[in-house]
C-alpha cells in the first residue's frame, strides 16, 4: 500500500505529509506533523478533544480523513496563540481555573474560539449547547462557561476599542 | 484500516465510474458514520469515493418553492439558507440535532439516510416532508421517496454502484409547516430513543387539510404512519384528534428493547412526541412560532 | 508551628494565581501519556478476550511472530510466576497474582476485554494485523455479572478455591464472595423494634466508569542489563513502578519511571494495566514500545467502580432522633477481589450519631473488568442508600430534611466510623450553611423537586517526599513526586511561598521521576495538598532555619536573634538590629557557607481529617417522558482551608457533576454474553455542558489544626452526596421512591406508570 502525499496549510504555514488512504487527520497531525496538542479521547467524534478548524469550520479531526486535507486550511490548538501572546479564550481559561487535568482543554479552546467568531455575545445556554460536543470530566463545566463568557466580553471590548 | 485508495471525483459520472470499478468501494460524504465504522472494523472498503467535490453536492438550491439539497451538504450548512429554514424548519432542526456542532459541520442528510440507522434524526423529518432523493448509478438516474431508501438497519435499497446525489423537497402550500422532536436521555450528543416528524397544512380556518407523520427508532427503519396523518386531517388538532393520532402512532410501532430504551418506553414516547411535534408544526403553520 | 494561623495573616494562601503549568496546557504543549515519543520507539497492540469467562487451552503465536515487521509477541507465559503476596496497589491493595492477571490473563479469561497476548511491531497497523494471526483456543465457561447470579447456588466460580474471608465460622466451600466486612454496635434489632418509626429499602446501582478523557498509555524500555525506563501517565509513578517491578521480579531502582501529564484519573490510574506488558515486549524487541488503550479498551478492561445491591433499615424516635441503622450491601467487584467494602461500611457510620448499628459489606466477584478506585471509592453508593433512607424518615415524620440531619449530625468528639472520636469536623457548619443558603428556601415550580444529601469522605495522609532548593538568586525550586491532576503545582507553590514569605511567582514546582526524589504515594485519597503539602511546608521551614542560621552568622548574632519575616531575615539585636537580609542576599552567599540551601522532607502524616459536604439539588421531571433536568445545584463543603479557591471550587463542581452523571444516566449495560453494550462516550452517557446548570459552591472553612494552614482534603467528598441528592429531588418531584440508579428517562417513566 503506497502512501499518499498531501499538501495542506496548518496554522497558516504550508505543510506536507504522507498518509494512508484510511488514516485520520488526527493521526496525521499527531504522528506525521508532531502536533500532539489535539488529543484523542474516543476516536469516534463523541468527546471533541481532537477539535480543529478545517477551512474555517470546527470538526473532529478523528472524523476527517487525512487525505481530505489536500489543498485545505487547518487550524489547531498550536496556532491559537499569536506567538507568545495568548488568545483571550486561553487567558480566561487560566484566569478562571477552567482546567484541571487539561486534556480536554485544547478542544474546548478551539471550539470556544470558533463560537466567539460567529457569536460575539453568547448567553450561557448558547455556550453550553455549542460546547456540548466537548467532554470535560474534571470541571463540571462551570468554570469553562465562565471563562468563555469572560473571553467574549474581552473580545467585544477589544473590537469596540478598535 | 485496509482501505487502499481515495478518490475525489469532480463529476457524478466520474463517481459512477469509480464505484462501478470497485464493488467494495464506499461513498464518503461527511464521514461521521463511515470513518467510525472503518476504525471499529465494521466497514472495510477497499477504496473510498469522496463525493464532496462534485459540483452542487454541497449546495442548497431553491427554485419556484422547491428545494434541492446536495447530498453532501453538511447539516450546519442548511442553517445558512434562510428560505429553506422558513419553508422546512422541521427538516433543518432534525438535521441539526445530530451529534455536536463539530459533527454537524461534516455530517450530511445524504449520509444520515444511507447509513440506514432506524434512529437517524433527519430521516423521519424528510419522510414527513414527503422528500425524495435523486439516485445516480450505472443504469442512470431515478427519483425515489426517502422512505424507500432504508430497508433494514444498515441496509439500503440502493443497487451496486448507486449513490444518493440530491435530496428534493416539494413546493409548500400556504399555511404549511413541519417539526421534528426526539427523545434522548441527555440534551445533546445522543442517538434518538424515539424520533417523530410531522408535516401538515392548515386551511384558513385552521383545519388540517394534509398531514404526514413519520417515526424513527421504533421499527427496523424509519416509518411513515398514514393512519396517524389521517387522524389529524379534517380536525383543528383538538385533544381527541391528537389522541387518535397518538394511538395510530403507537399501533404502528414495532420497537426493540436495547441499551437505549425499552420497547414499551419507545412505544409510549412515540405517541407523546408525535403529539408535541404536531402542535409545534401547527403553531408554525399558523405563523405563531 | 502546628497551630493554624488566622486567615487574615495569609499573604498567598487563599489567593487565586494562575497555575504554573497553565500555559503549556492551554497551548497544546503539555505532553500527556499518548503524546510521548522516544528514539527508536515501536508500537504495541493487545489481543483481548471475546469471552466473559473461558479457560485458555492454548495460544499459538507462531504466525504473528512470522509477520514481517513484528518484533515481539508476549503472552502470560512470558511473565514470571506470581505469589499470593499482597502489595499496595494505589488506594487499595491486591495480590501479585491478581495484579499480574489484570495485565495479562493467566490460564483463564475473566471478562470480555481481558488481555491474552500482545505484539510489538514497527507500525501500529502491522501490530494489529499480527493480532489477527494469533490463535487462541478457548473453552468457554458460564459467566455471571450480577451479584445475585454470582452468589447463586451452583454459580460458576471465578477464582477456584476462594473462601470468603471475614465470616465466623469460615465457609467450607469456595464462592464468588471474597470478603465480608462488618462493624456493629449495640443491639440493632432491639433498637429498631423499639423505634417509633422505621423505614426500609432495597437499593441497586450499576457499575460506572471514572470516565477520564485520556485513555491509558505508556512507553517502556527494558535493556539487556536489566535496567528499564517507563514513561507513564498515572496518579502515582512510584506506586506503578513498584507494582510493575514486583510483577516482573526486578528491583524497583532498576525501573526509572517518568511521570507525563495525566489526563484525568479519579482513582482509575492508580494501578497497572499496560506497563509490564510493554516492558516484556520491549525486552524481547530490544526497542522502546508504546502501548495505548482505545476508548473501548478503557471501558472493557480498566477499572469501573462497583455496582451495589443493598438492604437498609433506619429507625428514629418521633422527634427525629435516630435510634438504629442496619445495612447490608453487596459490591459488584468485577473480576478480582478488593472492591472498597471497608469505606462503604464507614460511609454508613461516620456522619450521624447512631446508638445501635450494624453495617456489613460483601465483596463479590463477577465477569467484568476488576473494579478500581473511583473518587471516594465505595462511598457514593452507600451514601445513596443511607441518605435516601434518611429522606424517607424525614418525610414520614414531616421533618425538614436538613433539620433531621442537623439533629443527628456527628459533632467533634462524637464517635467516628470506627468509634475513634471525630476531630475538628465541620458537618454541622455545612448543614447550617445549606439551610441559610437562598437555594434552600427558593420556590419550586410544577413537577419540580428539591433533594438534599449530606455525606463525608475520610480523606487520607500517606507518604510523601518533597525537596525545596534555593537558587543563588533566591528563587525557589520545589520538587515532589505527586502527579498534578487538578492544579496541585499551584497549591504547592502557594504553600511554599506562604511559608518562605516570597512571591508565588518566585516558586516553581517540578514533579520529579523516581530517580530524582524519594517515594510519594499516589495522588489519591484527597491526600496531596494535605500530606505532600506538609512535606513542602516542612522542607521550606528547614530552608528557613538554614537561612536564619546563615543570616545570624552574617549579622554576627545568634540565630535566636534573627526573625524570618516577609521573605527576609531581620536582625533583632546587636549592632545591626533593624537591618535585614533578603532571601537572595543569603542564597547568593552559599559559597561562603556549607553549600547550596536545600532541604528534603519525607512525611507520613496520620492527622488528616474527614471532609463533610452537603448538596442541594433541584430537578424538574417531565411526567410524560421521565426526563429529569437538573435546574439548580448547590454544593456546600468543609474544605478546611482553601489554599487555591479556584481549584477547590473546581473539585466541588467536578465531583458534583460526576455524581449527577452517576445518578442520571451512567451505567454499564451488559448483554446476555457479558459484553458491555455501551463501551463508548456516545452510549455511556456522561454529562455534557448543556445538561447542567452552574454549580454553586459554598466553601465552609473549619481548619484542620494539625496542618500549618488548616488543610483538609477536598477532592473526593464532592462525589459522595450527589447520587442521593438527585434521587431525593426526583423522589420529591414525583412523589415516588427512587431506589435504583441510574434514573434514566425510561426508568423514571416506568415508575410513574406503575404508580398510576
């Protein structure tokens, strides 16, 4: 079985890798590209720990074939901060103690950032339903919801100041 | 995974040829079922034919009140078409109950239908809507009612080499609306224990002139219950009519006991949900919701 | 120095700084179990049993070994022989035989998913292909899952020759009951007969999983000279090292074990599953080997918590004073003995004054994965039984549910679960705080019900080692061997900074491998902030003693004339009275003294205190569907002193939500072949964000006088009350008893129908 060469863009940079036809994008990110920030909690799209953005849409990278990345644009947790400057969602997760073990955190941060891009002022219910595809077993979600709300407020303030 | 090759055809014809060339090929749409099955060893295609790059396969086209939805249109994409959301709120809400946002950004109604799970959320809504699908294959094209596609859990009526290319929704008469509800233990991320889709039309006086009721997860496939629709026609959806409809729904149920619910519970819920769904559809038809 | 300082005096304790490992965890840089890679590493895979109970007649691995790319194949034949010696296995203990058999079936498979062989190959795909070439000849045996089946006359016996311990006289025939534990006092039957009211109930819960999101993973490397290395994600790399080394008959010091970040454990990562298998594969292959579990493996083959069957009777006088409690329960232990019946019995007896009592727990094995500790192991199930029954008493007598508990709550000096008097416990304070909380008196709507439950967890101390070292610039390095699951690096830094009088940011915390610091027990039993904290504080105090000594020498005075305050040595006497020397000024002069300033301390404190908690839950029940919504939830807990309140609240919220999941939907569902039907997150329904309201927290602080800052463990108590709090709320919303968990919609609906 020969490998397939894939050219794609990851976090704004060109990236190339070889994969099997049936390989998941998650395995390619973690294995071939060494981007282990996206986690595998289930491999079946039920936990959201592998959430990445594919052409601007958040998806479970375990439910995408690596070959589908050809010519597309992928954004992972490793690209959320701009250099050493944390995104407000990342900073508010830290300020609110919204992580305990931290294993689900990359998926939550990618998903929360995606929410705030389409809904700058989500209420609690909207946050909870948007994040329902991300399982957290440590926090009971309370501090995650607060952190996302605070990040939304911070981003709204940044926008109105700009 | 044993899959050897991946194809991303640009035309229906190319896809048909690829599927004809490999009887063990599988069509990839959103992948949210197929990739999970491949990983679990429940599907082992020798090649994959990704239909997402075919023209119009990820589009919603409205034309004279009819809607054509590409089979690979992600569920969340339906939300971006205001006309579709207004004409078919039940279909759109059913498709947008599947999985999570992450899953719905990939999952498609075409895949939901062809996966042939009796619990598929969008299927009862499509059946209630009277939707058809355009099937493309080596023998040409044919239009088939949605309810004729699944034949048993995991099995469809599609012949070798055929695939679903479009989902078609008919013209809506005035004062028509649809709705879909499902029963799940959590609020999200569950497979329907029971699903109920209702599509109906009212006259100016508020009397129901047409109704279709469809159910999921109460039989080997999603089913339409003509007796349930008939129980609503000619009524103003008063309690007696709703009770009669619910009784028809329960009588049509042939559910199983499994990890997701007992047969007894499923039958009872089918009646409860069908009533609630009919009331939502009627309120929408009256312009109240 | 053992008296707690008044709260107002703390500079750092009680503040909420950002955790030191935070940035790595929000940017994807932190390396967890499945992320670690080492040079030359190859991939392993495990063949698992398709039968719930079977004898292994033979295993033929020859075809797998011949597959190109396969570097090693291992079966139980590669394990050394094991004795029945009992060793520590995380929060519990187990025999070496059973610890080894948990990693690889020996002669018999005891559950679906039991490991029977393993392969290491150059790729995961080749390893998995090789598994398919292994031929196992099974003699399938009848299996049992439920306690009643396991104890039935003629039931298949899992462990041949197992005689129930703890019964007098001992039974003369083997059974699936491994052990009985009983605590009794007074004449319970007479006391019940004389009670004004009694309430009885039969209760049942299903096995549930800890549900950590990170599957088990490890990398092992074992060289020809006998020395090995393990990289693991666990709650205690020292204990997992000891277990692995014991099973492999190697000296512990030959197995250097490195802790990776851990993606949740909740008790489930206190024992070994993959480690010895990876070691044996590595020795054969001559390469480092990675083994990982899939989510399905995690459900099928790693420790759930036991289900329970229980019968209870509680008696009370007319005014609600409890007279007697009689409880007998049977734990569904899974394939191996050692479920947590002791803590179950203690849970029944520690929270209330009971003139007469009898509590007996049975440890019963059956054919699913051997159960493991899960957050307050053994307690939530029993608290569900006791606190539900108490609610029945309150309703029967027409007494407010909190008043009934207040009337009978254990106070300091009252007998604890083992009749040792309670120390400075805060149950009454928690009940009063719950009563005063606006939640308790808020109005309820139709189909809504409010439940309350109280409970405690005994907590633990245990062995810990910590080192505190100063750099020449005065910055502080704290080293422990306690894996950080939920922010303990932050609490260690806070306590060190508080003790030394330095800024939080000048303290950095490392969790060292087994070659770099002395032994620490697992992170479990709510012990780390207490026990490892004591080691850190004690080591910091030793550092202060050195700083004071050296400052005195620099000031030219006796150490008694130097005071350590606010991170500096202050000269109290002599010519230089009023002068001070900062920590960096002293540390920078290490070359003038006997070398760098460093102190290590090993502790084994026994003066821990239990944590009490009270939860209030409002539910709304859809009477037509049986769906239960949690509409409001408040947790009240005696936390001793909250070192980092964010992470204390986080423990309270997370524990409450795990308990809510346990109460509402989580359960192992088995088919007739003993196969778990729901081994994935789709159908093993843990709570998602949209299922829940905000979880309100009230931290009651009744300090532990034996800890310098008053710490009591906080991690486990929050999972003990929710099962009963939710069930009591549903019972009050429906007017029907709810004595079997989970309260899934079909079960609640069926109860409503049955009552019609």
